[in-house]
C-alpha cells in the first residue's frame, strides 16, 4: 500500500512539473513602436544585452533593459539567448565592470514596467512575456 502511495505522489509531482514547464511564458524582445530598429537575430540581441554592442544594426543607439534579478523571465531570456546561467552571467558582468568595458543593463521589476519604459524611449530594448505585448511596443525577436 505504501508503495502505491509513493508512486502516486511521484506521478503527481511529475505531472505538476510538466504542467509548469508547459505554462512557461513565451518571451519577446521588444523595442518602442516609434523605434527604427530592424528585426534582430539571437546573436545581435545577445551582443546588446552582454554589453558587446551599444548599437542596433544600422547604427542607432541600443540601451538594454533587464527584468529584475532572479525573475523567471530574466533567467529564461539569458538561457535562451546567451546560454548563460545566472552564475555565468554574474561572472561575465563582474569581469566587464572590473575591466571597465561595461555596466550591466538597468533593471525593471516586471514585464509591464519594461514595456512602459521601452515604449517611452526609442533607444531601449527589453524582453517581456508575450501576453504583455500591446501597440506601444513591437517585437524584434520571439523566443520559444
């Protein structure tokens, strides 16, 4: 009887984990609806968010805006776009700051804040949950 209960608990835990993974947010990289920035590929977005480029293709200034540290959106974004875990990202920025080559992007608390700030500044680029999209911003890259 105890074996059946354990098996039932494990099965329930597995189903919950699968449901949570399925419900994970689809992220979009956004710019202001007023921005002239073109659609971007993952390498271009990674270069901007890792401080390796401060410009969009074509030369316009690009200012990256992060979600808050530890948020699932931030962790998912960096894992998908750069392949970096939070620990690797911290090491990257420690090196960049120490060598004087850059500062990490400014942070906003959530997708709504990122959307609002990006909409107000055509130089900004951020990432949000796809469900938070509206006409004030436009996607330049969809992450799946």
